C-alpha cells in the first residue's frame, strides 16, 4: 500500500512548504539530427588549391593563399601565413597537411609537403611549403581565377584590380 504525499511538509520552525507532484511518463526517447556537413574549404581536396584548409602538423589550421614557384629551384610551393605553416612550435622540415589538423586530425593520410621557408617580422607574416605528395591547381576555390602577378596592397584598396600592383621585391 502506498502512502500519499502530504499537501504540506513542515521544514521546521513552523514553516510549511506545499508539495506539488507532476505526473508524466519517463520513457526514453531519441531525437535524430542530421550530422553537420563539413564545409568544402575544410575537406581534403585533390588537387589542392588556394582557398582551402592547410596547416603544419604542430599547428591548428589556416588557408592556402596561392601557389608560388621557388625562385631558387623553380619548384612549386604553397604560400600561407607564418602562423599557419610554422607557428610557435613549428620548424623547417615539418610536415604540412591539407586539410589542417584542426579540420581533420588524420595527419598521416593528409600529408601535402614540408615547411620550406618562413618569416615573421616587420616585413611580413608568411611561409611556404613544398607540394610533394599531391597535385595542385593554381585557381582560387570559388573564384576560379589564378593570380598572375604580385601586388602590393594599399590602404583603402577596394577591388582585386587595385591590389594587383607591380612590386620591386623579388618573389619567393
């Protein structure tokens, strides 16, 4: 035999607290939700191209800026920022993966090349990686254009044409 719950409970000092029972069914139920789709920029792509995720295996992830060619040996490289391809923990020769580690942790399967050169200072924030383990496309994802000359951006530039200016410095 069950004892009914009293309408009031004395908690001491003459203070009485009312009780309230909400009856309901506690059957387990499940809500199915669709798995989130990974954006194309964060997926492995082959051939690799500017605009997609990349990173040093010791760093998080960033974006490939463009494909460049080494002025010393003519080899193809990818250009990105120092904090993407080198970072505080990186060293020359480190593996570079596409997509970057933060976007896909399977670094052994996503190897792209190795960190070749990097610079962080007043003259810039940049690094280049070799492209040895994958094919590449020089056109920028979603834009379908290939940069053909270096530019020196200026304050208040509003279009890609304004940002493409001849430079006096030698390319990588």
